[in-house]
C-alpha cells in the first residue's frame, strides 16, 4: 500500500502529472472519473500568488470529488515560496508539491522549476523551509539532473527526504533533454532501491500503454506511475492500465460516442470554469487526442479546432455522435 503520510493511495497508484494549461479542474474531473488515484494541479507561480494575480489564484480552485489532490507551486525565492505555501495551505489541499522539474526557459532560466537543479544546496534549503512552513505533507516533482553531467538524483532524493518530503516523483530526463529522447528509468529505480529511501518513489516519463506500465512496474520496482502527456485527450488511460494489471486483458477502447461524450463534458466544464473565449481556446489541444485513430477525420477535426463559438462546437460534436456508426478506427 503506497501512502503519503496518512493518505492511502492503493497498492500501485496512478498519478496525474501537473501539466501547465492541461491539468485544470475540467480535465482533472475526467481523469478522476476514469481512474486517477492522485492528481496535481497545474503549477502555480509563488510570485503570482503573492501578487494575487488572477490566473495564479484561479489555479488554487480544488473540489471535494478530486481528493486526494496536491497543489503544485514553483518559484526561485525561498521567502516567496514559504509565503506561497502558507497561501496555498489555506485552500486545504491534501498535499503541497514543489515543482523542481519544469524545463521551459522562462521558468528554468530564473532558477525555478528544473533551474534549481543547478543549485542543489538551495534546492535542499528551499524544501526544508517549505516543509517547516506547513502542516501538510510536502512532495516533490523533479528530473534526473540539469544535464548528462549532473544526474545527482539519487543523492538529491535522499537529501530531500532528510529535510522532510513525504514522496518524490521523478521524470526520467534531464532538463537539457526537455521531452526528447527516451526517459531513463534505471536512475529512477536507483532512487527507489537506495536502502536509505523510505518514502514512495513515483516514476514518470513515456508511459503510454498498459503493457509499458506493467513492464515498468515489474522492472523498476517503483511505488506508482505518474502519467502526463498520454492522458491528454485520453483520460481512459488510467482505468485501461489498472484493468490490464489486474487481468492481463485490455479494456474495450472508448467508442466514438464515449469520446464525444467526454469531449462535450470537458468543453462544458471548461467554458463554465474559464469563460467562453478561454474555455473554447484551451480545449483545442484535446480534440486531436479525443478523436485520434478515427479514419478520415481530418476535415472534422479542422472544423473543431478552427471554431471559436461554443454553440458551433456543440453542433459539430453532436453531429459526430449522430453519425457515430459511419466512423471507423484505423
């Protein structure tokens, strides 16, 4: 049984990765419905929280049905991160997660996200101060290192455990790799198999099929798997993995109608949460995956991603549903 303090996550939990502009409440609702055991919010800027910036504060929205839920924060200044932790704690999440993994330039070049991997003593001190400033369990999401010459994750994980974190999720790439190449799970396994490690170690990177999830569970001995990109527009991945691990058989793939229903639910929640303009715009990245693998769908997909009126999109989606029998999967 994997546990973060007293939060029981089951024998082999599947976690939804924190993804900017993806892991919002509408998307999380679908992932929870389809089997995610622990979810994290999009990362939230500590400076944005302190300034009361609308976008940052809105990301603190969490709902009872999502629990257990972790709110993820990032920043480069220790005092700001402590203050952001105190603000975040007031919204009553189950966990506070620190982002030490985001590789994008505007974050990493300021020394936040994966940028802090260039200053391990600061990373350890920041973590220690955050742990001290909250009664909630603190977890960390990080990468193997800054580049191939600085893959210190085994030592880093141990030091972070020593200052009080209660779980760690490791993306099997360096910052320099961004999302290219293959994730290196050998180093994730080295963290898990370090006899000094007592906290759950979750692996992240490249898990996109039930077969791969089971293979990596058995081969690398991690406590659970965090899934990111494979869930975008495909929240069914969580239950598909669970079913395969339990039975060795595949769940039936979602039908065209299942996909339309999920897309409609996602759209309606997105518009309700963000307003029509942003809600419609942020759905566009999901449509390709919702309808992936359907033969001769390109023209319909183009109408979906180029429409900005919510009623027009509802009409297109309902028309797909009405004609569900005419679509074939490749």
